[in-house]
C-alpha cells in the first residue's frame, strides 16, 4: 500500500502561505509536492482524495473560507 499524507501537512501549507490560497492553487501546490494522485489521512479518516480531505477539513472548521481563498484555523488543529 502506498503511504498517505497526513492532512496536517496540507494545513501547514495553508498556514505558511503569504496570503489565503484558492482551492485550485492549493490543489496544484499539493500535487507538485505530493503527486497528483496522493491520498490523505487524518486522525480519524483514511484513504481520502484531495477533494475529500478539503471537505473533511471544512466540516471540522479546520479550513475556512477567506475571500477567494482558504485559511487554516490554528485553534482547531490538534497538536500531535
């Protein structure tokens, strides 16, 4: 089985961005870093596509809209 990328890594990319990235820009950046077909996991979910990960993070308040882009809510990110 191929290794998956933890969702925290995507959230850290958002936090490191100089301005809120659009979902399209974030997807392109994630694709460049981890590969277009990368799969993701979180503390409570596994084998997620990029779109499924984004939905998951939105539903849990970890990734929130900001203008045309998104920001990560550091207060909602678990620290482990």
